[in-house]
C-alpha cells in the first residue's frame, strides 16, 4: 500500500466523529487507525464504534480519542504471511502492520476467498418489508409524467427493484407495496420479472401519506417490520439495524443519516448593541436527517388512524408526546442515497457507478 493510500486509513485522535465518518466514507472500508504525526499507532475506530457512540451520546463533536479502542490488534512486518489466518482467528477484517517502534507501515484487509465471501452476521428471512410507492413524485416531473417514481431507472435498474434486491441480500422474501399513482405499470413490471420473493400490493383509493396506508395492510405482523420510501437506497447492514431495534426496546426506530451543510458565506456572530464578536468563514453544520426507512413494532400498526392522511413523522410525534420510546440508527452521509430530486438522483447514479444514457 502506497503512502497516500495508507493515509486514507489514518486519523488524528483529536479529530471529531463527523470527520471520521467522512473519512470512512472515503476509504469505503469501515475502519480508521488513530495515529500521531509520526504515524505511531494509538488506537482503532470502526463505523460500528462511531455508531454506538452516536446512539449513546448523540454528540457529533466528540473526539476520536473518546471513541477509539486503545488496544488494537496488530502484526509485525515479518509475520505478514500469516495475517489471513490471524484475522480469521480473531474474526476481524483489517489488521495494521506495525514495526518495532509502533509505526504503522501498512494495513492488510481480509478479502473473501475465491468463490466465497465473508459471512454476513445475520439474515431477515422471517421479516416483512413495506415499500411506500403510492406517491406521484412531483419533484421528478416530467420523468414521472411517463413513469411512476418506483420505476424510474438508476442506471438500467428501476429504483424499487434496487431496493428489493438490497433487502434480498439479507434474505427478506415478504414484501408489501402500497400503490396508487400508475399502479398498473408497477404491477405489470414486477409480474414480468422472475423472482424468488413475494409482493402483495396494497391499493390506496386516495393518498394516505407514508403511514396512513399501513392500516390497509390485511396482514397481522407478528414481529417488527421494516418500512421504506420507494425513492431511497440505504447501504447498511439491515440485520444490524433490526437487531438494534430489538435490543434497544424501541417501539419505532428511524434510520438517520449524517448530513453536512456548508454555509457558503462568512458568518457573523454578533453581540449586544450591534457589536461583532467574531467572524466564521463558511462554517459547516452537521445534523442527523430522516432517511425514510423505519422499523415499527407490530402493535403500533393498529394505532394509525384509519382512512386518514398520516405520515410516519406524525406517528413519531404521537409516540414522543406519549413518552414512548422512539430511537435512531445512524448511518454515514454516503450510505444514504436519495433520488427524490434531480441532483440527488445524479449523485445516486454516480455512487452506484452508473451512467445515464
């Protein structure tokens, strides 16, 4: 590994978790090694460490020093040939090569064996997914004058098919799709492709919002189920999201994504009597945003008003006002792809390494 690539896996321990999430997005390996200016290893931090920190504290400005594991596993340069066996034994996917002075000189990754893959942690074969696909997609007009939003292609695959394919990676096979606008086109498309999963359509006679149509689903879910908008794609471990929902005791879990916004101006921080205390050039603001993916306990489905326009955010507000447990599962900015607007749709295509014709 050359020096430039190695630096993509190193971070100073005084950097913030937000900066770490951005760097992890950039290196696409889910891990960073905290090091000083001489590259001396100080600790290791993974995307899972950061996620647990954010769930526990909600603090975006916390430093890596507060999050990192200070006793990372390492290997010496003369032992590199045994690195794969060592990583398999420890059940880890990355291992820093550290010399006698504690300096990181390389990082080795455990790749899948030829013809195989690294085993996934969990599966969701008994979990149902509801895809909200009834909207008109007015923000994508004139595309949606011809096609319903779920069938707009990202590359050469419709967005809803990409969503289903992602869930299939975790063995989900039971899908409910709420439809309204150009519903026959959606049904026709999915009836013509071979599949190893089932789709039950829930037809809205009128728009009911992202939660209102749940009351039309005839099934009585026996365990928490997932809900997703039809215009987003989440790159994350869905089984871990589901596990977190169960273990946290949430009644509703919202998958949230980090969003960084740069103010394109110099910002004035003012004091009394028109005085200026300081100036800040193009500050960056960081927030968690609602991605449009949720996990909901089955009994909550029956608390949604019947035949009433009702959004998932209305449901969240209702539960919060009743002091019931609503939680989040945070993911990084680049793990959330949204095609609700043209600019975001282009970003999704780029992220998936696709080109529009």
